[in-house]
C-alpha cells in the first residue's frame, strides 16, 4: 500500500517521515500519474492559497475530487490542507481556491500571526491518552455538517474532524514524534484498499 504526500508546497518531508515511521510506503505526489498509485493522500500545511493554485496548475484538482468522492482515496489535510478541504472559508481571499470536499466551515488564520503559535494537549477521540497539538497560523472549524464527526476540540472551536474517508486537523501532527494520528490515517487507507479488493 502506498500513501502519498502532496509535494508542491508545505511541510512535505515531515509527513513522509511520519508515514515511514508507520512502516508504510510513502511517496510524493506532484501530478495525476503519481496520484493514481496511492490509496491515501496527505495535503500538508503551508500556504493554502498557493497550494490551491498549484493543485489546479498541476491538473490535480479534478482527479483528487473524483477519487475522493468515489471512495477510492482517503485524504488527510493538516492546517492549510484543512482549509483546502472545506466547503466554505469564511475569511478566504477572493476566488479562494479549494477542493470543497468536507462539509465544514473554517476560519483560515483563527489564531493570528505566526508569533501567536502555541502547543496544547488534546483529547483526540479514538485515543485513550492525550496528544500534543502544534498550532502554527492554524485554521479553526466554525461549523460542521451532520455527517462530520468531531475528533478534537479546544475552547475556541473544533480542531480535528472526520467525514467518511476524509480527515482534517488544524494542528500539525507531523511536527511531533507521536505517530498515532498518522497511523489512524494509515488504517483509513487500508480499509479503502480492502474495499477495492472486494469490488475487484
């Protein structure tokens, strides 16, 4: 099983390392051909507007959307990745590029500038023990649709959510040595691969 990391801008190498720590094959995804070989895709943190424009330039927007909606691709978005996956961005730029995959409404820079970055302990729903959330110019989920499962929250709002084969976090799990969220995503991808086998 291969899991890809969108490798056009953002925290790519850190996600690749966390996936390797989970003992799965991690590959870079830069075009539709490399996307077609993976069961899951991580959209890393970075600058959401830039990543969105580069996704369109690389011809990836259509394939990502089609594979996700068909159930053949799990997607995990962190920070900017969450913004790109949201159906609505309440403080986006004009013609904000996005994939509109998840039924969530997000605020992009919910915690201010980079100097307001912080870490905090989070209760992530499937885990018995807390994990450290690293927040760097992070977004926040303001609203979530009925089909969205809230995975983690802080007093300011929702910081992790899942909708079917889609997972999104405001924070950066790739910046710690804790692999639990990446392993959780690996398990989501493995379920998709098993369903593919049954269909074949």
